[in-house]
C-alpha cells in the first residue's frame, strides 16, 4: 500500500507566463483544434459570436498534426509545398465571408482569399509572426463589455486551477483601462507586461508602461515591455543553429523578427526607464543572440554605473552550452519555461530537429544546477494552465533523456515575493491531482 501524501499548502502559486485576456477570449472563439483532415472544416461549430465584424475568427489549428497528403489545393499541390495555395483550401469551404484562423502556437494565421482581399494582403494565405500580427491588428476590436467579461472568465479559470499569482504578457490600452477599473475586485495578483507583436510599436508601449507604472494599485504590478525576437518551432520560425529537417523551403533558416541593433536599444531604453525587459526566444540561436546583446549592455551599464534591471527570457525551449555559460554570469537574467509544451510538441519535434538539437531541449535541470533563476508557466491560452500538467511533462520528458529537476516541482510554480503572497495560499492534493482550496488576499474563494 502506498503511503498517503498529505495535502500541500503553498503561498503564491504562480503561472509565470500567460496571456490573461487571450485566455478569456479563447472561451468565446471558434475552436480549431479538431482540424486534422479537410472534411473537419465542415464540422466546425460556428456561432455568430465567432465573428469579428464580418470576419470569421478561430484559434487552435496545428499543421504539424495535419494528415498532410490529404490537404491539397485545386492544383493538387500538397500542404507545405512551394506552390501550395493555402487560401485555396479554405475557399472550398468558406466563400461567403473572410476567414482568419490563428494557429495553436499563436504565430501563424491562415486566411481565405476574401480575407486577403479585405486586408489588401498579397500572400498564399499563410502568414507568420510580424505579418500575421500586422494583419490581425486590422480586425474589428473587441468591445469593452467583451474585454470585461473575458477578464472575469480568465481569472475564474486560473483560480480554479489553483493560481493566485500570474505574469501577464499581453496588454493594450483598452485592456489596461478595463483592468484598472477592476483592480480592487480581482482575484489574481497580476504582474503586467505590455506585449508588443509589431516591433514598430515598442516605443509607444514603453511610454505607456512608464505612465502605467505610476498607478497606485492593489493587485497589479507593471513590470515592463515584452517583444518577440523569433517565432515558434511549430511554424518553423524559431531561430536555430541548425536547419529544420522537415522544411526544404527554408534554405537560409528563419530570420530574427527584430534587428540586433534595434533590440539592443530597446533593452537599454527599458532599463534606463526603470523597467524590466522581456524577450520571446525559443530557438538556441535566438537565445544566444539576445544573451550576447544583454552581456554587452550589462557591461556598458556597469562601467557607467547605470542601474541594471531584469531581462526575462520567455520559453527558451532550446539552449546551447554557450548560452548557459553567459547565463551563469548574470543573476538578473530570468528564464520562464513551460514544461507543458513538451507534451504538445513531442509528437513532431524529432521530425523537425536534428539529433544535436534534441539534446538542448528543455534544460531546466542544467539551469537549476547553475542556480539560475527560472519559473514555470503555461503560455495559456496556447496551453492549458495546469500545475499537474507541468508535473506530468517533467516526468515524461525523462523518457527523452531530459533530466528532471531536484527541487520539488511546485517550487518553480511559487512566486518569490513573500510580502506579495503572504495572504494568499493554495491547498493541493498532489497525489490525486486536485485543488482543495484557494485563498486570495485572506479570503477563501474556492473550496473543494
């Protein structure tokens, strides 16, 4: 008989990388996760609230799980081939209104010809990263009512999963206005970052962050600005030191989303403004590029005796030994990892990455060994926000030779600021994977 484990009571259960508004909005967005075969497009459960203006908006398709040889355009080109017309496939099923479908990793969009025409976009119908963000910004904005309702839905979702503290990586002015009005009513402590998908918007976001940080708030802390340096493994746009195995079209590899000189200036301006700086980096080349830039800025600031703030590396799914060596020198560089990505990506990672890259995946144990600061999150709504899902990922990753951490896994899901967490706790039954109680700011809000 197994010994029964006692419930854990932990202050400040923390998801270190989420998109709060996106999580709430996803609950009202057309779900595309069923798409494996072309006929699945006929089985989408489309409702009127799935439209943004006249555009049908959906989220969650994963082309890595498509049965590729069945996805053909009218000229019988197969998905992924050079001449494949992505819009042509959607046109067979959607010819009355524009369609904008976002991929499960959030880095690609799939449009029909009516959408391409509406947004004056010359493309095969598959958009990535900066272009995807540029066109998505042209969609009809969500109403204040929709935003308020989404915030409420999202915080209920995170509370039910046991979280009292989150780090939010997306924010615009409408969302911020709603969040401000709800501050005293929130049931989450939020570390707010102003996410910038289009690098041209950085300085506007920086000014916005400086102003927002002056607010005297109860449950929200403004931290800084977050930008994207590379894309995703799912879309073959993460920056790698090697080539993707499954993409003959990309001969020169993925490209940085921000020039190195611009990124360096963004980092400097953030720190000078007393703000942290966060960078989306998934590939091993991306993280190394950013760390070399950070190293030069840190040394420059030290010489000039300018205060140095934090640099946050978001995702860091692949880390080279050279990157680990730079990280070991600086304790103001914090990594935010999502073990749950392993569970989703494991089905196709070995088809994309060469063997020499596989060994550099999810190096939480090496980060722990060199006493690097890192925390676990979910990237919700890209993944489910779940303590127990991340625990499962840590265990299953060992089958790939990915070493597990030594500390109890909940340690990396705990907010480090004891003053900010002292009146909020979560009681969880680890053995049966249940959340028993959530107390926020001294008030029990969930009791199971």
